[in-house]
C-alpha cells in the first residue's frame, strides 16, 4: 500500500460516520482533497473498502477518469444526474458508453467524452435533456448516433469533428441544434430531424462533405419556417456548393437548387 493510500484509509476511518449515514457526496468532496490520490484510484480504494462510490454519488466529478487508457466501457449508474466537465476526456481506448435502466442523468457537460477516439457505441437513456459543447467532439470512431426523445438542447460543437459519423437520428423534443454541432463530420450522409419546430444554429453542417439527405418530420411549409428562423437564414450552415440535394418532408421533397436556403 502506498503512503497516499494509507492516508486515504486513515481519512476513511476519520469520516466513518459519513459512511454510516451514506453521505457519499459529502465524503467524496472531502476525499478529493487528499494529496496524491487520483479520482480513478480513489474509486478503486473505495471499492476495495466495500464502498461502490458511483452507486451513491449523484454526479460523476470533473476529470473523474480523464486520460484513463485502461478504460474500455462505461456504464453510467441510474443514480447519476449529470456527468461533469472532462469526466472521461481522452480515454483513448474507451469503446462503449451505456446508461443503466431508469437513468436519472439529465446533463452531459462540456468535453465529458471528448477525444475518446475509439468510442464507437453510445446508447443514450431517455431522460437526458442537454448535451453541452464539445461533449463528444473528436470521437472519431462513432458511426451512428441516436439521440433520445427527451433531449431538448444539443449545444455548440457537441459532435464536432466526428470524422466517421455517417447517420444521426434526433429526437421528437430536440428544440435546438446549436452552432457547429456537427461541423467537420466529413462522412455524415444522413440526418433525421423529428421536431418540425427545431432551431438550427450557424455552421451546423459545414464540413459535412457527404451530407446528401435531410429527413424532416414536418411539412414543406414547416421546413420553410425552419429555414426562415434559423441563424443567418441557413446560408452558412451547409457547404457551398450544396451537397444536400433534397429535404424529404411528410408531404413531399424540397429539392435544393442553390436558392432554397437564402
């Protein structure tokens, strides 16, 4: 046992009353002040002491597992309400992200899973409301993203630079796709937009060189409203010359001739 781990066990003994009362949030905030203990090592030590820390916490702390090259899968416990900034940043061998049934997670914060270059599978849980900027940016092994119907806000650069992403399915309640959300997803071919009243920010699909089809769950009139209300009237959110050739609406296709987004 290392010196820092010995200090940690002493710390646990000192705060055993918090343990007995299951006040793990408070205990964890005290424990992270112990010098020389990483978040990952802290979890290992707590587990070895019979304390499954993530089963008691209500959030996954900032930088919790960042740069962990041994991490292969992440399963977010149902008690977790949000994943903090950089929690799993640059876990270069992480391949799969899942959420437990009845998940309470409503928020994934800034860069939480950014630059996880091997991440290829994400199964989001219903209940998630917001994905913050850069949350999944530069996840270069993602191929398909299915967003939950509960999601309301996909913030700027959330999936920036996901170079192998080909298909995206948004949910019924997604109110906004913010600036640069899918910028430079160069293999993106198809996106399904389920909310006919969605707001689109600037440069949403700039750099999506293979995007040819937008499947829109609304009428042609609804689509024209989306175009009219979008930031900068959509003139900057698609490549020029336009690679999108049609928008498939419920009452027929809108064919793109270069003037439809002006």
